[in-house]
C-alpha cells in the first residue's frame, strides 16, 4: 500500500483504540488534547526525537499558560494585563529554545498553552491533567509511526 494509506490506517487505528480505551475505562481526560499532541508529534518529524520534542514543548506550554494565568491574576486580571502577560509568555516560549534545544519546537509549546487555556487549567492539578493528555497524544504519534512501518509495503 502507498505511504499515505499506511499513515492514514495507522493513525485511524491508534485514535480508535485510544478513544475506545478512554471511553470504556472512563478515563477522566479530554480526548481532543490527545489528538492535538498526536498532530504535534507527526509535525515534529516523528520518531523518538519527535516524541521528545512534542512532550517537552507541549508540557512547557502548559507551564507557561499556568504561570501567565497566575501572574495575570496577581496583577489584577484586567484585560490589558492579561493580554500583555500572555504576550510575554508567548515571547518566553520562543526564547526558551535558545537555552534548551529540546524546547525548540515552538509550535508545540503554543499548542500546549492553547490546550491548557482551552481546558481552563488554572491549577497545578489541572495542568497535570492536561500534560498527561498531551503526553498520551505524543506517545500515540510514536506508536502510529511504528504501526505504519509494520504495514505491508506497496508492491511492484
């Protein structure tokens, strides 16, 4: 089979299996952050390196979102303060790559921050739940790549 069919089947398999597991076991995590991180893992190039970049960067984004929320509240929480603090956090997500190469996947950091804000994670517990969902998604990207390689190659 061609490469796109193999990729499509492998992604379909891991998404379907995780969705079934999370529904049957009533895993108390949102499904969509898993899918976001799965996409980040693929976009980061896949393999161990893509998984590591996805894991580190998306979780750093969650931390940035938590810090931005805390700072914004500490400074009064007005709209303009929130905007400036979030802008500073975005700057920090870009700048962190200069000091820690594992955090060089800025799109992953922004995705992690967006997921945390979308799920309204404003506590450490909420952040951990988001980070777990993102880690599962990154791992599913890694697994999907292995499934894709195991599928029979195109003939002739």
